[in-house]
C-alpha cells in the first residue's frame, strides 16, 4: 500500500515513510492510494478482542509492516494502561450505543491513536534506516497535548515539544501537561491563543532554515496531530470493533447498517468512520456534530466552507475549530483524487477563508448529515442523560447525542446508532457539574470548605454526587508536582524549540 499527497504531483511513498513525514512537502496530507477492503468478514471477526481487530484493520493500511512488527505495535499500545479491559466498551443509553473511547491514560479519545503512534513511528524509523532523532512538535487546545506526551514520554529516539495557549486550557488539562514525567518531554505555554500556537508550529514546520539548524543537531521534525496518517488509521479500528460487538450482542444482524455520530473538530474521528464505511463496514449515515462553531454543519448543508465568522469559546473546547484540517482528505477522495482541485480549494481557504466545492463532491457528501448543538442544549442533554438514564457524559459527547436526536426527529431514521464518546465527564468537570445542577455553593460545601473552588474541586464534587469513578489519570491531579514552567511569546517559539533540544 502506497500513500499519496492530497495536493497531487508528488511521488508515492510507503506507510512508514508517510508516518515519519507527517505532512507532505507540498503541504498536502497523505492518503492511501486505494482504500483496502475489510480483510475479514464480520462473521470471522466475531469473538475477536480489540487487539485482534485493530491488528487486522491497521495492517490492511500499513502492509509494509511485517506481522511481527505490527503485532508488537498493537501489544505495546493497547495493554493495561487502558482502564477498560475491552479498550473501547459500548454502553447503551437513551436509545443509542455510546462507544467509550476515553478509557486510556489521559481520559480522552486521542489516547486511542496516540498510544500506538509512537510504536508505529519508531518502527517506521527502524524500517527506513532513519538515523536522526524524531522531534514531535504539537500545538494543543488541551487534549492532544497530554495524549501525545503520554504516548511519547520515555520513547527512545524521540523528543516531544507541546505548545499550549497560556490561558486557553482548563486547569485540569494544564496540570495534566505540566506534571508530565520523562526526560524527552517539553511543555511550553505561549502568550497567545490556540490559533497562535498552531500558526507558530506550522511556521516552524515550513521553515527551511530551522530544518537545517535541526538537521545539524541530528533531529527531524514530525507531527502527532491528526494530519499524520499514523493517527488516523488506528481510529478506523474502533468503528469496526464496535460493529462486530453490536452483532455479538444481537443489537444488529450481520450486514445490517448502523448510523455513526461523531462530535467533530478537526474532522479526524469522523473521517476514520468514513474510511471504515469505505472498507465495507455497513454504515448508513455519518452524522457530523458541531457546537456553536458550526462551519461543518453549514458546509455539509450548502457545499460552501466559510470560516469568515465569529469564533465561539464553548464548553466543548476540543471542537472550537474553524479550520478542520482533515476535511481535505475527504474532499480529495470525493473529487476522484483531483489534487489540482484540492490545492485550489485550500489556497482559497488560506487566502479568503472560504471555498465552494464541485457538484461531484457535493454528491459524495450525501453520506453525511451535519447538525449543531447550542451551549444551552449541551447542558440540558448532560442533565437529562444523567437524570433519566444515570449515564454521565462529557460536553463533547452530549453535543453528539443531541445532534443524533435531532437527526432522528428530522428523518425518522431509527437505524441502530453508535455515538463516539470522546472524553470522560471529569475532563470537563466544571461544565458537567453545573449542567447536573451542582452549583458553586454545593461544590464549596462538598470540597473546599468555603474557599473559591478549583477545577480539581469540581472533579471531587462530581464524584461525590454521582458516584461515577474518576479515571486514575485525573485523580488527585492537584497533588502532582509541576515539572514544566516555561512560558514564551508567540514569536519566540522557534527559540523555545532550540532551547528545549539543546
Ligand atoms: C479532539 C476531540 C474531538 C474532535 O475530534 P476530531 O478528530 O478533531 O474531529 C472531540 N472530542 C474530544 C473530547 C476531543 O478531544
């Protein structure tokens, strides 16, 4: 299986090479030259463990890895560091199946891919004879940073540098990152917002002088963001796994379709569901759920992607995104792999913050339904799922569930539904507690004896009231020592990288 850039023109490279590079030299994203079919029938996968299904699916995309290499990657990634034995359990609530993707170390779904990416990458380096050290450079609005740090901490031959906006992540997210152990981990706050961090990182990636400086130090940059194909492919596995488990439970008959709803930010997770469908998994609709930053809802409904709008800070911050990078891959596939067309669209997006797609692409988008959820409805949804179903969801998952209910209301389509459940409620405890009617006075009386409650007090209060167990990665986080305290201006990120590496 070879990989090609979404912007055309470049030679085709192996999976291992694409994983090391992260992003193509023409700024395009790598996609497989052909989407493989499901390597086994659903029947053959019945009874298989998560690890076995993940092996089959990931190996179908990265067939340049030997059986032993791929098995070692899977075994290293999906082990007891996940708090659920099934890795990605399904829970039925409110007439849908919640696929819980947050039982990894950092309590967000990013662990599903970032647990295996370091193994895929270091194996790739061995395979292609890469001598340089790989430095992972990542900008984060909260969840990616910690998951990438956990994944790459103490991995030989790698360094990882994470930039986050100084006042742009929650207290829990910040402490998760700055308490990270591992000599090869570096965490830097920047004086700016997430877009500044992201722009700074992109600039470093495309700076030839910087590339040379790093080459002299024997270092190559790579990415752990979802632009890396090594992050996308492992996510396909859990949709196949979920389908097989629904068949085992008797919730669907083999071959019967399901609908999949995904709370969407950068369009990575839902693109993985699309790839699963293209492999042959029986999926009817892909329901793309947005919060008040509803660029994607509008795009799916009109064919015009228009990022010229106000940016909203919401209670589901991992979806506060106006430019969804992975959409580029879908457009490429739907355009009949027309790299020239995609280059034009993306240049238009860079220049004018808007583009419209061809009728051909619009036609292909018919597999998708787009909807969005307001802040008020997010809170109401959390409350009703908790009060009526005793099922505690985080803000992102609540957005997905609400949009799914809207879809059913609008279409009457009662096809069995999978909701991608992307974070533990405790990761966003202040919003979830408030949605459940636990007000600040109650938090104070339960935890901090009248002083101003911290993010950590909300975690404790929510646990006391609901009895739902706090994931171990989030427990007693405020007692963990701060090991990183660097802050830099948004124009000093290059220096910060060199300092970290010297
Ligand atoms: C990253 C993230 C998302 C968005 O996923 P994309 O792949 O970027 O669309 C949704 N929910 C949570 C909790 C996340 O961390």
